[in-house]
């Protein structure tokens, strides 16, 4: 299995088979704090981050936006402060 940090996101353009639960759990073992949940039959990964300031949270979301845009992937990111 390729190491997760060596992979790039492949945009969901249809026709791609979803990752199975066993493979997803294998990749998640390489990451700290990430979890897998079943959302009405759709497997989703998630992680909760906590920041000391609102500014730190906004900076983090900005960085996520830059990286995900570069890879053609747009995750759901929620900011609650």
C-alpha cells in the first residue's frame, strides 16, 4: 500500500470506486487524530482541531483552502468559535 503522504487527492469526477472501510482504516492508522464515520452509507473521515484564537483558526482554514484548491479537492471545513 502506498504511504498516505505520497498520495494526491483525485477529484470525484464520477466513475471512481469509493475506498472500502478496511483500506480507509489502514490509511487512518498513519494519521494522528483522524476518525472514520458512516454517514448514511457514505464513509467520511474527520478530525477536530482546537485553536486558542479566532485568528489562528482562520489562518488554518485559509491554508486548507489553498492546499485543497491546488489538488482540486474541496473538503467540508466548519469553523465554530
